[in-house]
C-alpha cells in the first residue's frame, strides 16, 4: 500500500490512525485529512519524537494496514 491510497481513503484509515496514535484527537485527524507531512508533524508534537522517528512510525503503520 502506498500513501496515495491512504490519503484517498483517509476516512477509513482515520480510525486506524486514532488507534495507533491515541494522543491525536478526532479533530486533529480531520485537519490532517490524509496529508502525511501533517500527520508526522502532529506525531512529533504530541509524542515528542523527531521527524525521522515519526516518519518511521508512519512507515511501519502503513505496512500493517
């Protein structure tokens, strides 16, 4: 699966993202609207991770879904 598929079907993946990153709110995920850069930024902000760590988490999440 690639990010374009996730972005195009964000409403379906939003719940899975919420399960993965519980500190993110439903409203924040609505604002992210499938944009990977925005998701990485929110993960950095909420979890105190580096950009690289956030990107790696997103890659692993994509593989699982």
